[in-house]
């Protein structure tokens, strides 16, 4: 974690791209990109195809630190090259984009209205490898399905415990207790989550910081108090199933938050587009998400 990377995340104008689709979500991401399951016969071929998509995005001229200040990578992406360099190095050295790593390995079965993170085997070794690759931070996702205070207490406690382990390796954790956007008590869950996160931020030692990745809220300004907290480096938002237009509209009403979109970033991109068409579509997408992030 370098001072230059920290400064860009804290003060840079732009958003964080989520390029971290993993095994379970990769077929759906490829299908949206115009690549059917008939195009591959095993996981190795599938991951080759998704890596080609990611490399095509990263290599586009619009994908630069001027508007994209960070990118979250899947572990296999970190271990591969883009343009002849290890992916994290290519992001930072060639694009001026801060690299993060997705470290979660899936979710437990829903209990008490939440899905906690499954155990992450050999996490310390993974974090050591991330440091060796020049990664700045990590991202770890769990999900809230109901306004259950006890469930939200458990999910936030787990996130901060994991964040402490990440911090011990000199990395910046992005804690992601996502709220399912389809639940009927979403606004109530957001109140509970905000207050619970605030208590945990208050309890951090002086100088210790985390980042937060949260679902776009029902009430504009819901998470400003978190973004302004000295223990929070940045609050970023996931699109969570909203279309890009709706996600951008909601984001623009929350000036303390920037985007960290995945599906909304790749919406409209296709493996069948010419390079010029692909670059133009991605450029328009980045411009729209950037505008919403700095609104």
C-alpha cells in the first residue's frame, strides 16, 4: 500500500471498477458479453474467456486513472498478465489505476436474515501474494436479506474482523455488507447497517482505516456520516442489480459516494463488437459512471 495509491483513492476524481466475477458468476457475465456456454467446455476455457474480456477493458484508452481510480480483480486475474505484465502492475504502471483483490470464497446459507462469509482457506498466504503483486487492498462481500439487527451485528462484526487481518498485512480492506435491493425492508436495514458500521468505525484505533462498499441507499445522503468518518478512507457503491441508468441516477444523489460497479460497467459490451465499437461503448459507459460519481 503506497502513499500515492492512498492519495489517489482518497482524493482522486473517479470510481472503482469491479472486474472480479468469480466461478459462480462468470457464466452469467460471459453470457451478457455475448459468449454462450457452448463456447467453452471446462473452467480453464471459461476463465480464459473472461480474462480476455477483462484485458480488453483494461487496455481500452478510456480505462485510466483520470476517471477510473481503482479496479477490483479476481484472484486468477491477479495471477495472469495483461499486456505482458502481471495484471496488478499493468493497472498501476500503465493505467494509473489502483489494484484491489477480491478475497471472499462464497457465502454461508442464509441465517438470521444474512449470509455470512464462508471461511477463507490460507488467507494469510493469499494476502502475502497480493502484497507481492503490488495490490493495494482487498474486497470481501457478504449479504443482508432482512432488517435483522442481530444478523446485521453479526455480518458487520465478521467484516471488521476480516478487515483487521487484511490490515495486518499492510493492505486496505473494502468491507462489503451488501443489502439485497429487492427486500421490502431495505430502508430499515440501511438505518441499522449505518448505525452498526458507525459503532465499529468509532472503535477502530487512531489512524486505522477501512473502506466500505454498500448498496445504493433509498434515502439520499444515508451514508454521508460514514464517508466523513476519519476511520473511513472511502465509501463506494455497488449497482446491486439496478440498471446502469438507475444506478447512476441514485449515485448522483449521494455526493459522498463513488461507484464500484460490475455488471453496470460491462452493460452493453460484446465480444462481437469491433475494437472501435467496443472502445466507444466503454468510453460512454465510463463517462456516465464518472459523471454520476463526481456529481
